[in-house]
C-alpha cells in the first residue's frame, strides 16, 4: 500500500523542506539584528544604560531610606537629562 502511494507521486520531491534551514537561518538573523542595532545606538547615545539599569534594580530590590532613594533617582534623571540636552543641540 505504501509503495502505491510513492509511485503515484511520480518521483517528485517536496521542495518546501529544502527551504526550512534557510528560513530558520533568516529568522535567527532577524532575531539578532535588533540586539546589534540596540547596542550600536546605545553605545553612541552617551547614556550609560547599564548603570541606569543597575541603579533601577538597586532601588527596586533594597529597602533604603527615602533620602538615599531620592539621591539615586536624581542621579539617574541628571544622566538622562544631560544626554537629552546633548542630542537636542
């Protein structure tokens, strides 16, 4: 029974399976492109994103006095404002 079905196909191959590795490769490439763009733009923006993230995580995870928290937030705001002012000039 299986042989009859193979003979009915007439030796034709299924072409779309040949494209599967290429499509997976394209998807992988498109997955990493935004990360590369983000890193390039982030490095040239003047904002230390890593430092901002660390400060935000510190504020979120640690119980601290209100004035210490305000100092950290003010420092973060100053850094962002400084970079925005440089971009607008």
